[in-house]
C-alpha cells in the first residue's frame, strides 16, 4: 500500500486507547457510570498511600467504585444509617453479614420465616464453621427470649415475612438482643425505607435484596447492608476479600430506581390493599395474608411500626396444590415469575418454587401450605388485575363443576 497517498494513513492504536480520556463528566445531569475494574494514580507514592489506606481513594473495583459508592451513600441516607456496603446479590449480603460477624462457638438466632434460600444457607453451611443456628417463630417473643443468650452474636429476621407476611415486633426483639449483647439485623426488602425504618426501631443493620423493590424492574442483582460506620467497615473487609462486590452497572441502575421508589411503593401498596380486600370475598379463597387487612393478627403492630403495608400479598386456595397450579396457569396478565417488586405483577406457588427445598414439615411450620399463592402486585390498572384474577377463579370453578358432573355421570352409568 502507498503510504504517501492522501487517502491512506496508519491506524493510530495509541489514539484509540487514550484520546478522550480527559473529558469532564462533572456537569452531567445523570450520575456517570464508572464501569471500570481499576484506577490510575498520580504517582507511585499516590498508589502506595491509597493501597495502604493513608489516603482515601479507589484502588480496585472489588474494593470500591464511585458508582457503587454513590448507591451505598444514597441507601444509607434513606435508611438513616451512617454507612452501607453493597454486595453482588441479596444472598451475598447475607453471606457477608455472617462471615464478618460470626465466629466458631457463637450462635445466630434467626426467625424460621426468613427467605427460603437464607434459611437453607444458614442450615447447610453455618454448622461447618462451628456456628450454631437457632430458629424461632417470628412472632413469639418468649421464644426469642429463650434462644438469645450470651453466645448469640447475631439475630436475623425479616418483617414482614415472605410469603405469609407475619410481622415481627422489631423494637421488642432489639431490646432482647441488646440485653444479651447481640446485634440485630432486619431484612427490609419487602417494605423498603419508604414504609419501614428498622434502625429507628432498634436494628443495628438493615439488609436489602436490592433487585426486588429497590430496582423495581427485574433488571439487576444486588444486595446492601446499612449500619454504623464501624459495622460496615467490618463487612467491607469480607466484601473485598471474598469478591462478592456489587457490579457498577447494577449500582447505576439502582441509583436511578431509587428516584422513583416512593411513587412505585405507594402505588403497589394501594393496589395490594384493594386486591386483598377483594380476594377475601372469593369463594375459592380460604385465607388472605396482608398486614393492611384489619383481621391480620399483627395489624395493630404493623400500623405502629410501618408507614404502609407493601405490594406483596398471599392467599390460600381451597383444593391445595392442584387448585393453586390451575389458577396460576389460567392467568393471562399476571406473569408466572418467582421475583417480587417488579413494575409488572407476578405470581408464584411458594411450596414448589421458592421454598421447595424445605421439607413438608418445615413448610408447615413456616405457615406455607400447599394451597398458598403469592402475588407481587405491579403497576397495572387495578381493574385489569382484578379481571385477570377473576377470570382465573372462574376457570378453576368451571373445572371443578365439570369434574363433579363427570363423576356423577360415571356413577349413574355404573
């Protein structure tokens, strides 16, 4: 090739690598996405001072990242905490919490109503490290009092519980835990800081599976723990060593989602209450689980410690698993999906999905019968949701009538 012609030039590999790196993003309206694994340093001394902690700054995104840090600061502010640490997932946050705080010979006291995978993780792995796991009924204060002792390092609960929405007396459990020198962590995934402030009720740490209501659109996996600067510092040591850090891209998505969190939560809570009131009137429904209903056993407690009741509800159908599956399969608008907190409504059968790894006895103890259906209410028009649910009930009832008539005809023929 003739390199002297004006229509030809060598590809500038250096320009491809370096031109544009000095652009100023400080005036951008949306938070920039720091999608990087590593960082540059002003000098060798600058790198040394930052790696040794003499000076603040980013050294590697497994440790810290500007976008992740912005998300951590924002969620800490919303929860009324000094600091926060973001993880790769909600379960990553639970794992980090346990690794950072629990040692051989200690115990963790946990409600048996926590998320199914949390329960499985505690039961299957904590014992390997010499940590005893004690499970108690969420609403039984005497059980908390009996099980929390001088060797209890961590108390963990989720309120409202998933999927039957039991409510814990967070303030009283925090007093019991602190009297024995234990720390209390509350999973606030279901209500978010919009409807509940566990730190104000005595919780030392608040945990979120941020891919649920915080994201709100089913796009991102992330977890976050808020608490005092000292406690979060302990978690950061585990986070940076074990590599369970939050993705900068996911943190960027979550930052934008937090801007609409209150609007979304208010809308889904309003629709959930309307649907819960409607569901309790349906012939095929034996019970509805939603703390916004006045007949909920902890309704008064929920009203004292919550500012709303959230967008998740469950109900028990007559006919067990077969009826629940038939109803779920008949839905046309509501998606069959095991996530919660999306803008779109989702339904699942907990006994055969989220809690399928529990034994039948464990599911019964947690209040998860075979006929239980969990509904995560989205942002659709309320009338459209009600029509979809009613259509599914009608199909189940039609199937029952058809089966009864078939049985009758067979009996007459014989």
